[in-house]
C-alpha cells in the first residue's frame, strides 16, 4: 500500500471566548486576547488503496512556514513510499526522515511537519489493523477527563475570577490560567472551591532567579503546577532550581524533540512532562517521551492546544495514561464545530472507528480553508 498523495490544509475557524476586545493587533501566543480565529494546519495522507490518514502540525502563525517545510522537504521523504503496517516500521520511517532532515531544524517547522505526517501514518496504521487508536495503544477506556486551559485575561483579577467560576460551573474541576501576576492568580484561587485544582502557565517569561522568587511567592496558593516559568525554556539547571522553591514544575511543549526531554529528566528539572504531539515528532516521539518519563518517575500530561487531528491524537494517548491524567482543551467555543468532539465538556468519548476517527465536517472545511496544497503524481499544486 503506497502513499499516493499528501495534502496540507490551513484552516482558520472563529471562536468565542467571552472576553473583552483586545487592543493588540498581532498575536503570537495562542492564548492572546487579540485572537478571534484559530488557525490550524491539517495534513491528509491518501494511499493507493483509498485509505485516508489525518495529521496536524503546530500551529497558529507559523503555519505558512510549516506548509513550505512540508512542500519542499518533508513530503518528498514520504510520497510514493509504502505506508507502514506496524509500529516498528513506522518508527523506522520517521527516524530515517528525521535523520535526513536533521540539519534543517531539530525543532520548529520541519519538526512540526514531521509530527503531522507521523500522526497521519498512525491513523492509517489503526485503520489497517481495524482498531481505534486508543485500543492500538493499549488503553482500556474510551472516555477521558478534560481540563480547561483558559485563554489570557490580561492579568485582570476580577475578570480572571469571573472566568474560573464560569469554567467551574461548566463542570471543569481542573483549570489552567495563562496569567503571570500574583494578584490575578490569587484571585482565581480565591474564587474557586478548595477542591479545585488550579495550574498556571506563564509561557517562559523570567530568568531563573526571578522565576524562583515568583515560585516561592506562589507556593502558598498550592498550585497543581507552574508551567514554563523560565526563559529560555531549555535552561534545565534554571528549571531545576525553580522546582526547589516548592511548587511543582511542568514543562516540555517547547522541548526540542525526545532529546530535549532526556535533558529535562536527567536534570531533575520537572514534575510534569508536557510533550506536544504536533510539535515533538508525533505519536511515535510522544510514546518515546512517555517511556523515558516512566523510567524517571515523572508524570506525563501532554500539551494540547489543537483542534484538528492533533487534539484527537492526544486524546487517544491520554486514554492510555493513568485515569487521573486529563486532556488539555482550550476554554473557548468554536463557531462552528469542525467535528463533534470540539463541543467541549468535562469528559470526552473517543471515537470507536478504526484509526483516529477524525471526521471533519466538509462544509466547515470548505468555508474556512485558508490554503490547500496537494502533492501527488501530477505534481505540486494549490487546490
Ligand atoms: Mg503551555
């Protein structure tokens, strides 16, 4: 069974987050108040036997670069090759492409593009075996818990308090903020019942000494974790120092491949590892990170700020992790829904169709497509 065509489809779908209008014009962070639409980059791999596998690459404003990485570098490594029929062959295929392209970026758009292809190949693998991915990965449950990843409310304590109450009332008992000021974080803690688990993602703002000071101050709020407190994110010794301040540390969405996690584990830098399926190298790489984390006694809670095949891929993996591990979903409402599982509630039931079970609404796809590249025997062209 050969890979007949590979497509890269950029989508931009509107969402509602119930927050005041932003003053910024450019938003580099997915949690920014400036965003009213969310972009994603889907990859569609079709075989000559008619099977279709879906993948998703990180993300947002880097998508035009990732499309070029796919077009010029990554797709030629896979087109017309035999689709792997077992996980060893899939891992070998990915390792060969990663090695061939290693000089062009061990992280960033080349790695995002490889991640999307890997997810699509896993989708095809599940379909070849007639098994949903969660089953192929050894999970025994179809229903998983979700945690609400709130967008940023610009450190406004009253607004943050209002939003966490809204999330709690919607049934989310585990919530994550994207705020940096103590006052905003403390307001969230005060607004929530004691049994709520509150995490805080600060997105790499501080040098290690300032991050340690902030972590000591936050310790009294008993956070579930403090995420990415240190700039740069690969300052392993800095993260390990912050961890000693008493608040659990989560990191890894910006780690450079599996090797980036090896450094975090060996440096005793984190309590929670957050590999991101559409950045780190796909399902293959994420499974390698899970194996390492288990050997080091570190919990894995994958990063997920996706809404395409990447979200479902992460959901299938979460089903294979211990029952208390929840899937991260943005606390927003997509209008319209690309597929039914985007109607977020505190639990998600995984599809039981073979593979990922990603079934995007064709009308939504058509309406919100930004660009659509196709590569096949005819050549490379925009549809
Ligand atoms: Mg994060």
